[in-house]
C-alpha cells in the first residue's frame, strides 16, 4: 500500500513540482490549498507525512502546525515545513510551532524526497 503525503501548498508551481517528485517515488499525494482545508484533510486521511508551506493565505503555516499538534490523533504524524522563509530564527520558529523538520525553498529536486524518507520510514518521529 502506498504511503500518503499531505501537501499544504497554495502555489501551483510548487505544488506541481512536489507532487511530481513524490509520485515518482510511488507515494500518494493529497493536496490542500490553505490551512483549514489541510487540517480537515489531515484528520480525514491520516497521512504518513504532512508537508506544510509556511506562507499560506489567511492562516499561516505556524498556526496550522499548532492546530495539527493540538489534535491527539495526529501527534504521530511528522510535519515538515517547506518554506521560502530562510532568515535566522525561521527554522526554530517552525520547530517550536510543532514541525519536525524544515526544508528551504527553492527545493532541490535531486535530494528533496531523499530528505523526507527518514520521516516516511519512521526514523524521525514527532
């Protein structure tokens, strides 16, 4: 059975690239374009991994991560922030909000999925 990755991303180009890379590695991808939809989809689908853009419309990724972590059933699901925020302290802020990892945009297509595999294989857990 394929593992499911929930991608919470509002940018079409970023979503296309991430989906392409994940599906190429035989992972199932479901997508949400905003935080509230992402939270609902996470509860409905119980993905193996959540990839979370930080710069989302309305509810930012930090608030989404905090909301996801407040749902006990989702506590075992790793959350990896994927963000163009690369200033000093941004990674720490993502981790403090409940993310387990942080990948800066633009992503490197040659190593992106490999960086996610420890989360999908249970080697890095919340």
